[in-house]
């Protein structure tokens, strides 16, 4: 029997989408199996690529490396898919307290922050719509990805290539053989799980230390003109192409698979009140569940005991930033060229869980 060369990708969120694009571009045969399941993080994600985050203004891990690949790949995929999903845009962050001002002044003196921290502005510099009593500052090198439209466009592209199976995947359909993996009357070389938070139910990778977090994203209408780009003051708000805004987000660690609730509504309302003087009109509310690994690093690579089973997961809230480089690493470096993955992302760092 001729050895199989086709790869089976389980899941077509952002991770599965970019991996399919990478493998197909590299000349690999691919089948993607995915159902339209609820609480997908990719369908409600902010899509914000931000180099400086958190109360302490920390640098995002390996941001420049991730961003350079993401920008190049998204721009190429914009052309391939006939859309405009990726856009670099300014990010303005309003100071919330004196500690943030002190953190900004400290970071401004550090060389590694010079590409990212921009100008500081006085209160009221951007009109009357913002609550910026302590002023604000710009963050350079930010961008947004319209993740939902991007994933939908990839789905249509895969459908046109007849490589998408629109069905809920069952682990019971997999049969591990010496010569490959048998699934639904076809033999595959490998199976790559890109299941998002549903990795928790995976019989091979579910042991990974997941810390899942549900988050609410809102679609808003705002009457007063806002400064262009992304706005942040604890909660963030970013423009959409239709004149509305996306805003978020909340973090909920229990009762994950549930629709938007009153607790989330109150938190979002209070958070946006610290950023905007006008109360926005909430047009839609959605929740998604972020797949987060305990050490806050993604996981990719082969199962220690079953090398034909692979994973790409754990991107958390930085999927739009990380997915292109991680998919390229898994496709080109690991699968095609047979080289080792970086130990900080290789799933084998959790080998003790696979016993």
C-alpha cells in the first residue's frame, strides 16, 4: 500500500484555517473537518494585535517576530481570498490612574519599548467623547484582524476546493494504524487537532493543563465621533467596517458554555463608562471560550506516544497575532522539514501528563 500523504485537520477556527492555508500553499494534501459549533473564540474575537498590554505595560511575548509573519501572511491571504481582513491602525490608551502614568514614564526610558510606546497626550486632546482626565498615550505597531469574516472566507475557499467536511468530528472514528490514521473510509498520514477549547475532551491531548476562559464581546453603536483606531482603558473598543464598534472583553472561569449573562453586561457597562462619556447602544452580545494553557504559551507538535497525532492550540486571546507563525512553524519546520519545534511551544513540555 502506498503511504498516505494527506493531513486531516480537525477544527476550522483561526488556528485550523491558517494551518490549512499553510499546508495547501506548501503543496500538501489536506482535508478539514469542522462543524459550526457554538462558543467558538474565533467568531467573537477582538482580532487585536497589540505589542504592549496589561496594567504594567508588558511587552507581548516575541511580538515583533509574530507580527512580521502575521502581517505578511494576512496580506497575502487578503489577496488569495479576495477580502480585506487585516488592517494596521493606531491604538490610543487612556491613563486610568497614577500608577499607569508612572509605568509609562518608566517604560519610555527602556530601549526595548522604544518601537512601541508613542507620544503622551494631555486630557481632552481627542475631543469630548473620551474620558481621558489623566491624558492618554499611543501604542505603535498595532493592527486588527476581522477574524469572523476571515474564518468564513477560508471556509468558503475550502468548500470550493472540496477539502472541507462539514460535520461534527467523533474521536471514535479514528483508528491508529502502523501505516497511518484511518478515519471515515480514508487513510491519513497525520491528524492535527485545532479544536480550540474543545481540546478538553480530546482523549489524547485533553490532559494538557488548560485554563479555559469565557469572554463577552459586544457590538456597539456610538453617536459621538471617536478618535480613529483602537481605544483602550481597561476595556477596549475598535471600529468595524460598517460604522459600528466591537468592544470587550470579560473573563469568566466557570459556567463557560452559557450565553451572555447579567454579570457580563454589568462589567462591560462599567468598563466602557470609564472610557466613553456617552453610553453606547449595545446592538449584539456574544460569548466565546478562549483556549488558554497554564503557562500562557501555545502548544503545537506531536503527541509523545502517538506521533501521527498532532496539536495546534492554546493561543488564548492572542490568536490573531500568533496563529500565522505557529502554523508556519508546524507546517514547514516540523511536518515538512522534520526539524524540532521551539521548546517553549512544543507540546512535549507537558510529557508528564501523557502517562
